[in-house]
C-alpha cells in the first residue's frame, strides 16, 4: 500500500509504536526512546515513510514510528458524512 501525507489511517490494537524523534546526522535514533503498544484500535494521520518498513503516524499523543504492516487505510461506511458516495445531500443528516 502506498500512503500519502495526510491520509487517515487505522492502526489495530497490539501494534508496537516508537515515539518518533529526528535521527542524528548518522541516521541513529536518539536513546533513550519511549515506546508503547496500542491497547485499542487507533486512528491517526500518515506523515511519511522511514525506509521501506516503517512510517511516521501522527496521533493525539504524538508522532510515532510504526511498522508499515500495522498501518491500513481508514475505511468509512456507505453514506457516511465524509463519504463521497452520497447520492443525495439529505442523506447527510439523520432524520
């Protein structure tokens, strides 16, 4: 999957996240670094790739480096408020 900056992404529970910091000139992450494991499915905003197997995702609690195998496009439901498949504008408001 190819993500673009600003894409809304889904990260499932149990995903390993490393708090992102700018690497030093040699490409090494600063130590100590903090990490966490998601306890519930989480939504974030894709920022950029870090090599071929990691990417940076922005969450409400910071920017984290995550394995790209744990990042998926966030899928909406048909006739969702943000979905472009609405056939009639009246479908956007609950009755």
